[in-house]
């Protein structure tokens, strides 16, 4: 019986190819997924990214699905949000082969039910793991078949229908695809729009020869920042490996906080549906719920993670949700995350007025923030207790434990300290009125965390 605890994560399956993942194991995952969904679906849609191992592994998964009498619709090369589009528009469960921003030696599987509904530990992933560990039962009926379908054009048309850029002023935009799937989707999505795209690293290459496809790490957007300044672009966009997240830099090459993007998009969505609910996770800027409320919306705070965001969106009927990791979720996109749609919103807002992006986004950037700071600790629980006890003793401090430890201080500054689920890390996010206040509070918390 294989032990899959190391590769079956909270939201997906992910591991090192040849060591933790191989075609035989992935075939079993495909068969187990078919068993999970076959009562409700006659077919599974499968897409894959540009990693060298992705074609073989996705074919093995398809073999497992068809071995259980379930058909496969293969969409081939795709971004993760393109797979979600296929799942939503075809109303089929789906599997996306990608390890997102992880290094080249990794691969993985993101799964969803029909309508792009998430599959996590509590919604099928644990059941799939158990089935594979115990041995997938054989099916003695007729095998399913495989059909190929190209949905890239439909995906692009659907996004352009949701955000109209046709009336905006022409823009010059640098796009860094990081040799990931943005190089596949951007040319089709932006085709015919009033946007002069300056491409960087559009060649699909799962070895990531230029930099990691992880724009959350500042060193991976240095090339983009330099190119924006060099060519005098209006904006820069950076996609991660599977192109479901999008990071934005302004005309100066300065990063725009994902919290500011969340607020900007929220205001645009609220203009279409006044009074709507907007989801934000608890490490986004407190400026997000403030701005949402000022525009007549209903802000709802959630834990970090797409399964929590999507569940809360379903419960509340929210029109939009944003995370500080640059995941953006849209009700009109089956509550799934799509960085491409968020990027189109930003470019539409920029094109509708004459000022620079820095001026546009400044209205949505109210506070200074530390960004996420990771600390390796030997005892997560002990360090969390030490921090909680120290701040609980301060008068006027408010503490909640929705996700880790969130501490609100009387002057308006706050921080969140959360343990990693997979590593011996504590993750700290601090926000305050200015950079000096952020630095002081960060130093105070880290002294306790790293004691």
C-alpha cells in the first residue's frame, strides 16, 4: 500500500516526477477520480502545462479515467484558468496537470468537479487518496473514449465578453510569461484589443531558463520592471507558471499590491452590481473592506486558501473575491480564479482614463505593508503562544484566531501570524499607517517568533 501523504496536499496532488509521481501512479489517480465523479458525469476534461513530464502524465491519467468507463475530453496545452473555463462551460469535472510555480522537477494535478467546483481534502481528495492507497477496483465494462477539443478561442472570447476594452485608449503593456502558460494564452486573449504587447519569455519551456515562474518573489519580476522602464510602457504583467495568477507593475516599474488590485476590481464589479458581496482573505489590506463598504458593497473576510474563498463565495453569492497572493475569483467565471480576467479589468480601468497606472492605483493603496515574511521555527505552537501572550497583555488589543493569529492594535496597525501546513514555518504579514510603523511592529513580532 503506497503512502501518498507526502504528495496529496490540501488542494492538489504535487510531487517530484520520477521520485514521488510516475505514470503508473497517475493512472491510478485518474481511475480513482473517475470513480469519484462517474455517478454525476460521463466525461472528464483534461489539460496540461508546458512541463516536459506533463504530456505523459496527463495521458496516463486519461488512461485511468477511460479504464473506468468514463470518457475524456482532452484540451491539450492550457492555463489552469483555461481548464476551469472548460470545466465550467462544458459542465464537466476536470484535471489540470501543472505544478504551478514550482521548479521543473515537480508536477501535479489540480482537480475540480463540474462547473469548476473545487476538489480539496474535504471534497474528494482524501477519498481519491484512500482509493489509490487501497488499490483501485477494476472495471469490467466498456472503456471510455478520448476526444480532443481546442477551447482556447472560446476561453479568450468569454473573457473579452466580461470586460470590454474596445473603447479604451491604446496601451503599451509588457507581459512576462516566465516561459509558462501565459505565453500560450496571452496572444489569443489580447488579439484585436487596443494593446501593444511587448512579450517577454513567451517560449513555452518547463525548465524555466530565465527565472522561476513565481512573481510573488521580487527577484522574479526584476526583468519585467526593467523592461517597463526601458520601453516606456503603461503597465507590466507577470504570470506564474500555470498563468492562473497575475502580478501588476505600474509605469514606473513599481509593483502594485494585489490588495490594491482586489479593491480596484471590486469597485468595478460593484458598479455592475451595486450592493454585491466581495470576499477578501484575512491578510489582504484592511483598505479592501473599507473601500468595498464605501462603494456600497458587503465585505466578507475569510481564511487564506482557494477552497475557503470558493466555499464562501458559494454561500454568500459573492460577485468577486481576492487574495493577497494574487488569486482573483469571479462569480461570472464559475467562482474560479483567473489572473487573466483581473488583468483585463486593470487594463480596462487604465484605458478608460488618461492618468498613469500609479495614479489610478494610489486610490486603492492606503497603508504600508511588510509583505509575507517566513521564519523557520522548531515549534510552531510554542512560538504562536508566545506572540499571543505578549500582545494579549497590551490594553486595547483585539485578537482572533480565524486563521492563525490576527492581532489588531489600538492605533490601527495589525498583523497576522500563520503556520505553514507543509513546512516548519511561520508566515507573518504586517500592515500599518507608514513604513516606519510597519518596520517597528515587524521587528517586535519577529523578536518573539525567532527567540
